C-alpha cells in the first residue's frame, strides 16, 4: 500500500514538473476585420510589445465577416488555453443583441482581458453631396427619405451604431450598406458608390486632405485632437456621442492566470513611451486597466446601445 501511495505521489510531482509556463508557444491574435482598418491598426500597435513581454510571437490573423462575429465565434469554439486572443469592439461587447441567430453568446462566451484604446470617428461625405454641415445633411436626408446611403464595417460595428444613433436623433431615413470592414467601405465612398460614412479619423484624414472626401463633424462630445476645426455632431444633435473602443477578449473558459498575464503585458505595452507619438498620430487614447474594469465598460455600453438598437428596430441576420 505504501509503495502504491509513493508511486502516485511521484507521478503527481512528475506531472507538475512537466507543466509548461504560459505562454508555451505563439499567441494568435485574431482581428475579426480585414487588414488596414482601425481594429487591425490597433492590434498591430500592441502586438509587438506584447510579444516581447510574453517571450513568444504574437501573430495577427485577420478574418472578416458578419460584423466581426464569424471569427469571434470560431475563437470561442477553439482551445481555451490563452494562446488565441481576439480583438473585440462594440459589435461583440455591446451590439450583439441585434443578431437573433448568432452561433455564440458574446456576453457569456467571451471573457474581457483589457480595454486597449478608444478614438472618436468622423462623419465624412463624398464631395458630390451638397452638404457642409450636420444641419445641411439632415435637411437633405429628410427631403430624400431612404435615398442617401451610408457604409459601415458590418452590422453591429461601431460605424454602423454611430450612423444609427445619428438617424435616430435626426429622425432621418438613410440606407445602410454593410461591408466586411471599414477599408472596403471607405474605398467605395471615395469611389462615389455610397454617399457617406462614419470612419476612424486617422483613416479618413488622407482622403479629406486630398479633397476626395469632405469631413462634416466628429462623433465625440468635444472636438477631436486630429481635427480640432471640426464641430461635434452633438452641437447640432444634442445627446449625440459615439466613441468606438477596442479591447482584447478570450474564450470564457481560459484560466484566470492566463487572463491576468495577458492583462499585465497589455497594460505595460500601452504605457510604453515609444508608442506615445503613434497613439497621437492616430487620434487614439490608450486606456488599459483591469479585466474587471473592461467587464464594467462592456456592461455600461451594452445597456446604452441596446436602447438604440431597440428604439431603431435594428435587426441583423
């Protein structure tokens, strides 16, 4: 009997000694949108710094579709060992209630790690549209119900929600044209195939400066650092504010130890002095904080945007 107990103890100690520290291999950072868009840029800013601190490569994997839900759903169904993380946005953290048939429940199946950053968007229109202010756009839209079109990164994306809040407060009917990311939507706007969209400021600025697009107003409650001359939408539509945020999440079953490790390295990366200028150039405000703080923000934003979705009757397949 003593021999059996000793063997069992030795086996247990041997197993413990073989346990590998986290992470034991490369970390796959899934960006559920095409390359080149705001979410992709954010991931590529923090990825290298996280890789250095983790001691393992962080590999960006772009996989667009269904407003970010195809890739996020695949992450949820994958291994819950912390070696696959996903960049999440309003689509996952607040606007998922517009989908009746999602293959997963973001609120239950995803665990927040950290809020990375936030950045206001800008309302831009094609130069052929005869408007230079929010008031003029509202007047044109009211006079032409459902004839104006706006592009977005997909149903439930920050760009979609920004437009729907605009429509609700302005009492206008503008037709939604969803894309598989903001990059193709922006390309179609520049090409004149749609009339307007809400886009990340850094992505839109080159087209605004070249004259290919016209900037009308920003979505934040106060003027934006990169476009200080532009008014806020709230100046014309009181109560309007839409500031997209980006976070990292993992499958809900990932051990808390891995979540804390990821949170720690993400926070250290966000504070790296060498990234300060990059954040400023892109109009991004790095945030950070605890997983619990990320969870609280998700809950607050879910309540807020659920009201918009319900009031506007927004539904997505």
